[in-house]
C-alpha cells in the first residue's frame, strides 16, 4: 500500500481505502476496485454477494 501511495502521490483522482467491503458498505462510486488475494477463501455464495456489492458501487 505504501508503494502504491508513493507511486500515485499528486494524483487527487486516485484514492486508497482499506476496508472489509465484504462486511462494510462501499461509500460513493468507483471506476475501479482492486482487491487483495483473499476472495478465493470465501464460499461461492460469499463470492457472489461480494461481486454484486462491487458491481453496484
């Protein structure tokens, strides 16, 4: 995260949030959501719920 923040420093259109969006609502709307490598640990129903949440953000 620190490396990404440095890389995009000075770019106000790039924002970083650290949150558990499987359990929390996503504030606002987004052009891109990047996820760490943990989604494969969810059950299929959890993956589907998470993808619906992301696509509606």
